[in-house]
C-alpha cells in the first residue's frame, strides 16, 4: 500500500483547512483507491457538501475509473 496525506486549504471555504489522505492498494491486479478527508468542524464538512464538492469528487473518481 502506498499513499499520501497533506493539509489543504479548501477552495469551497476559504480559510478552512482539511486533511486529505489518498491511499493506493493493489487488489487482484487492479488498484483500489481510498480517498479520505478530515474536516476541522462539522460546519466545515456541511459547507463543503453544500458547495457541490461531493458531486465533483464523484465525477472525478468516475473519470479515473474509466481510464
């Protein structure tokens, strides 16, 4: 398993920081990707969800899966 973890400033909520972790694991000849975001507060999470982040992230993962 390999991956990365980094603090990010949120584009949807300027001034708010989240910790983003992405891991990659080989499983039956394919790559399993796990993408996790940790927000400082529930309000930060709610703000990101209201910003449309969930739809954008889903679209990005769908695009990656089609490669």
